[in-house]
C-alpha cells in the first residue's frame, strides 16, 4: 500500500505541475518534475505542523473543488440551454477493450477513499463515521461527476471533447466565461491535485505511525504482513479488516 501511494502521489504531483505550467506553454522539461517534488515537499511541511492545519486546509480545498466544479457545470449547462441530451455524433462501439477502459477510469475516479480509512484514528467514533463518510463522499462525487458529464455532453460533440481533453468543461462554459474559464480550470485542477497529494501524504503517515506504535519498524511490518500472515502485524491487519476498521 505504501508503494502504491508513492506511485499515486508521483502521478498526481506531476499532474499538478503540468496544469500549473500550462498557461506558460510549458508542456515538458525539468520544471515539471521540480514543481512536482516541490508540491510533495509542501504537503510534508503541512503534515509535519499537525493534524489541525491539515484538516483546515483539506476542508478549504474541498470546498473550492466541489464549489468550483459545480459552478462550472451549471455554467456549461446554462450555456447549452440546459439540454440534457448528448450533442451530435453517432453512437460508436468500442468493444470489450473500451468497456474495460471505462471501468478502469471509473475506479480511478473513486480511488481516494483509502485515504478516509487510513485516517480512521483521527475520526470521532470511526466504526460508525468512517463508513458514513465514505458513503457521503461517494454521493457527492456521483452528483458532481454526472453534472460535469451532462454539462460537457450537452454542449460539445465527442470529437470536440477528445480534442480539448482536460479542458472540456472550460470549453463547454466558454460562451459564458470565455478565456477566464481556461484559467479557472487550471486553478481548480491545481487545488484538486495539491489537496490529493496532501491527503495522500497524511494517509501514509497515519499508516506508518500505526505500525510504529505497535512496536514494529514499518519496513519490517510490511515484510511480516506479506510473508508471515500469522505474525502479530499480519493477524492485527486481518482482524482490523474483518471488523471494517482499517482498509
């Protein structure tokens, strides 16, 4: 899990750098990895200051993300005349490969819920509130994702969506927002990716702290879990999984 989170943080941090540098027409080069490392370092500094700051920043960033994307979606729907039917284009069949790709994308869209479970020790009454938090988060995400899908699909054709890619929502809202929509998209993407790195670093720190508090050096804990399921760490993780209190 720690290694997968390292990979995920690297990908999200690089995405952050790509969005931030896009207005300057910098699509490649050393600045992207440098900025990616910088946002990870920023997340580490914030996490090292204490849980209160992490919680406050996460709450503010979540409000900006949800509010901003919802505003974009409503604006795009308004520009399209609140038509909820897809605009143009004939139905196409992409076969089994396309179906698998769409399912993989859907899973990726909801990947962040491991962060909630790894932060369970910081949540009041975790046995009740962790599950409740996940369900509320899924509900919010479904509403926001559907709003974006309707907004983009009712204003742009499939070919146009493919052409503009990551900025399709800004393109759909362009009749109302103009070029401002592009910069707002960059801002929202930067906040979203930065908050993702911040939350992921926090989740990893909680997981390693939990292992350390049980008297295990974290790397040794990982070896015990993987290679000796009857060890204390392996049994403890198994019991926590059964009780729904960890993963």
